[in-house]
């Protein structure tokens, strides 16, 4: 069964008439590897997002969906702390540490607070 990332790529290929082999070739990977990451049998490499957006044309919304799909499929959300302020770093760490203990109401409130204007 395809991961969220895999479903995104399959739909993208269908809309733009790319085969799995063609996309793999453009990305410089084997069709077997691309298939494996789409199916969740292999982890999506950290550099894969940048490689995809460098080689293919995505809308701003598609890029957002792609980033989310990679995070969900890899089951990891990473935050680069190097360029954050001390306060931003503290908030990120506290949030990660306490996420599972927050009530549904608090999580919904945080989600609403963090939504950006679209």
C-alpha cells in the first residue's frame, strides 16, 4: 500500500504523464528504489524533497503537501534548530516533549493559533 508520499507522487505522475521509470531516471535513482520509498519499504532520504523540487515543477500548495507527505510517510518531523532564536528553540523542544500529554482541546487551540493565512 502506498504511503501518503507515494500517493502524492503517483497522482503527480499521472497528471503530468510521467512513468515511474521516467521520474526515477530524472531523479537519478532506480525505479525499484522510487517504488520502495513510495510503498514505505525504504525511508525517504533527507535530500529527496530538494531533489524533487529542483527537477520538477510544483505549485506552492503542492510543495506544502509534499513536505507534509514526506514527514507523515517517514513518521518523523525534524526542526532545524541552528537558525532559531533561543525562545523558538525552547518552544520547539517543550512542544515535542509534551505533545502526547496535551488534551485534544489544547491541541485544537494550538492548531488554530498556528494556522497561517492562506
